[in-house]
């Protein structure tokens, strides 16, 4: 699945922020899952449009100027050739590889694995530079405390109650290269996130959020790794008129529909 090419253009829960505090999408009682079906339709339309042709936009490096608008199109390059612990790895040493890495890292960091200590440490070691990984484990463990997990409806080990499905998923919609050099890259990922507990007695239903996740990446030991990252709200579209799905429908969808490996 191709993401937007940002050679010259802009194109998935609580997570700890850079300061160690839990990330939680803002909720509004009027917000529901009515946008989910619309997002799927938009993604299908984007893919169909992207397949119409290649992108021959010129490449620039080391600039922070606002890029001009360009069409989204697939490059045809292989995004990754290997996986480490189920996480895509071995990204190419170029702008496209940095974008692919950022998109796939957003998916991994937005997964339910971040709510379980062992899985969280595995993700941190795999995605961050060694120095950054060592610095972030402690603050993240404090952020994902038993009290925090309890507020999410999870037990101290990050497990949902029997008969419930905990949902934490990130779906990237596009990427934008903010800065690039042979050693470092700053890539923004615009995504839709799902977060909540799906179950008949759940008091924290699954809701959607729209955010932009920006990663400072460094070429380390033959791959792109995260040095720092930050998030901000939006841009969020106007909700559609679709009916909100029931808990059973959400649980079934989460179990049936797997994720993607994202490529520029």
C-alpha cells in the first residue's frame, strides 16, 4: 500500500509523549466511529488514483522550505525485505525509505503491544537508536502504570477483561519529509487512530482520532531508527453520517482485518 510521496509534496491508544506522559486522543461525546467506513472508502480511492501512474517529482535534500503540492503515486520500489520481531526493517537509505520507516513505526508504536511491558521494551529496542531506547524505557514504564492501564479497562499486565477486545490501532494516511540528509531525516505521518474497549459492558467505547506524528530518524547500523518523536492533533475531517458500529461489529472487524506494511 503506497503512501504519499513527499519529494516535493505533503501527503495508527494512548501513547507516552516525549515527556513520558500517556498519549490519549481527546474525546468528544459527539464523536463516534461514524468516520471509519468513510476512511476506508477514501483509502481505496487514494490507492486507485495512485496506481494511475508514477511520480517523477524531483528530489531535494537538506531543506525546510514548505514543499509544493504533488500527486501521490507509488514508486514501485520494494519497501522492506526483512522483518525483525514481526516489525518491518531494512528500509532503503533514501527519502522513500525514511517515509516507509516512519509510517511502519507509527503502526507499531500505536499497537496494543505498547500496553504490555515485555512487548513495549521489544518495540522500543527495535525502533529507536540504542541511546534513545535506553533513555525511554523507564519513563514509558512509568507512563504505562497499573493505574493508567486500569483507567483503560486493562489489568496490570495490559490484558482486557474476558469477553472484551482492547483496540489500539494506527492507520497512516500519508507522509511528509520535513528535512532530509544522508544521516538524519524528519518525517511527519498523518494518521487515523482507534482506541478503546469493545465489549457489552465497556464504559470506554472505541473512538477515532486524527493526528500527525513526527519522527526524527537517524541512519543507524544500516537502518532508520527513531531519535525523538512528537504528536499533535489533526488535521481532522468533518465526521460523516454513517451509523456507529456496535461493539460486536468492532470486535469482529479488529479480529478479521489485519494491518499493512506501508511503503512510499
